[in-house]
């Protein structure tokens, strides 16, 4: 089930009614759990079994870890959880990729090996909910969270439908405590939640699907060189599309949860106004970047073992972050480019004396490791000055270069597009219509300017300063455009991850 469907509207209305009836809190939680399974089962009912498996294994393994005091058995129990969660991802998401590369490796040494390509269906959202359950087991293992006593609370934490298939990637502390006591949205929460749901759908349906997807699909789908203007228009269209699509989903998820009285963490903070790549990853897919920071980068040693080790840890983290997005070498290269730019930025900051080169104590690392701090220019100094805006545009330029590998179907397509972007081919017949070029240009400018103006504030603060009639007018306009634009219920881009 997708948020941008009439089926979800009916589903959500019924659930809201049930959640606001005078029923016992346990009954309401059971309603939410069953609704979450139904929400997921619409795609492929048998894959609910995987959710049950991940939920049951991690719940009971975490309880055993908490009871066990001997290091050896605790590590063995943690290995069971890691093997189960990572094994599910490896089998369903990377099985074909691993087999393909194994076959190519054998062929490179003269061994002919042919194996039937596995006909596997990727369970929607598997990368998200396995990270959710893993964070719980790891937190219990590291004694950073107690094991949850209620299986119902834990199952609802894992499967709560707003975040289930595309995030935000919640931690135990984010959600489990909210299931302890009865929760129902206040009038203000319900109103704001519905507004966020409308805003998220507007970003997805009107902007991502209606105005940007066509140009992006056309440019990335052609097998021949393009004029420079078309190439840049296609890449900028995808840059806007993936933000509006993914941030739109996160906004919908936060809004839906708030309508039920629950609070989910932010996942985006105006990333196209980032000054440097470290600032970008403080603003883009925040719950994934902090997950990788806390459960991969810091355990590898972070920046506490010298500069060389910090660069290595950073590259490993970003390479695996790229591979998390998809079973393709293009995603690995995308992650490698981000890791490279982060390393270069860190090196420049060190040369310029803008960063703290001292090893970071572990207790500070979780809160704000140096690799994710403000970037080349301190945010307090950058403000809204043109120098800061210029650095933001430079960051966005390199981010768009990396998006080529994220979206291109193969390296050949990525190479053609990059060469076209930098004028390597003679000007030929334009692919995109003039109106498409204008649409992409206008939306890109509006997106960048709005992110820059909002980079140091939040939508809640801005809305609090606006008159009610203006918010109502904007809301009505979004709903009208939604009704006029909605044609089909296309899936969100990050469902494939």
C-alpha cells in the first residue's frame, strides 16, 4: 500500500476512527499492529513471514543477551541476530549480484561456470526494517537500552506502518517508550499531521512524479550522447525528483504517525543548502547517516585512531552505505564518491585549521563525531552571506555529479551522461522540449532558494509566524493540485531499497 493511493485514504480513515474509540490501550496497539501487517501485506502477503521472523528472533535474542553476563555467549547470541538480519538482506537483495560477480570472477581466470539466475523478489523495505531490529539488538548488547518486556510493544516498534517500508529508520528510544502509555493525537497534532501528509503527497505526486520524473527518465534512458543542456536538465530533474520523492515519503510518515499521536524523527533538513558533504549528510537521510555513524563508523574506530584510520573508516562506511542502496557497482561508486569528497573536505579543513584534529572521546562521538560536524565553513559564520551560498552551490554541483551514478543503469550510461554534462559531445538535436527545460530550471531554483532560506530554521517555526488564513490558502492550493495531478499510484523510489 502506498500513501498516494485512494486505498490508503480509506485504510487511514478507518484506523483513525478505531484509534480514537474508547478502547483499552492494548486493544488499540493490537489494532495498529494488525493494520501495519495489512499495510505491508498488500505488496506480497508471504513476506509478512519475514517480518515475523525478524521480530521474534531479535526480541528473544536480545532478552537472552541481557540475561547473559559471559562475553563469549553474549557475542554468540549477537552473531545469531547479525547472521539472521544480514543473511536476509544478502539472500534477497544481493543473491543475484553476488552470483553474477562470482561467475565473472571465475570467467576471468578461465573457468566457465553457468548457474541459473535466482528468481528472487525483493521484499519491500527489507533494508529498513532489518536496520531497525538490528539497532535494538546492538543497543541491548552494548547496554545502551534495556530489553523490552512486551512482545506487543516490540512487534509494533518494528512494524509500525508509517516507517516500515521506507523509514525514517527508528531506534528503540525513538518509539518503544511511546507505546508504554495511551497516546492519542491532540487537535493541534492532528491538524499538523494532516498538513504534513498533504505536503508530503504534494512533493511526491505534483513535483516528483508530475513535473520532474518525465525529464529524468528521458535523459537517463537514452543510449546515445546528449546535448549539454539536456544532460544537465535530466540530472537536475532527478536531483529534485529523488529529494521530493524520498523527503515526501518521510514527511508523509511523520504526518501519519503524528495523526495517531506518535512522533517520528526528522529525516531531512534542507540538504540542498548544505555547505560541504559532512553538512549534506547531517541533512540528507539523517536516520541512515546517524545509523551508519553509530553502528559502523564509530565501532570501526571513528577518528580516534589517527587521521589515516579515520579516512579508511570513512571510506568503508560510505562504500557500505552505497551498497546498502542497491546491488550494483554504480551504487558502490556513488558511495565511494561521497566518501572521497568527505575525506577531501576533512583534509582541507585540517589544513585550514577549521577542524579539531584531536581524537574524539567515545562519549562525545555518539553525539557529534567530527566527520558529521559542520563542514568547510562554520555555519554560524556562513549565515546567509553570499560566500556561504556559493559554497552551498559548489556542494550541490558535486552532489549532482554523484547522482549520475545513483540513477544511471550502468557505467556506460553514467559515462555518456557525465561527458555530455561537461560538453564532450557536439551539440545535437535536443531531446527535451523547451517547456521541460523551463520546468526543471524553475523548480531547481525554487528548491535551492527555499532550502537556503530554511536551512537554519524549521517548518514548524515558520508556520507559527504565519497567519492562519495564509496556511489555509497554501494547504488548499496543495490539495487542489494533488487532485488535478494524481493519475496513478506510483511507488516511492526508496521502496526498492
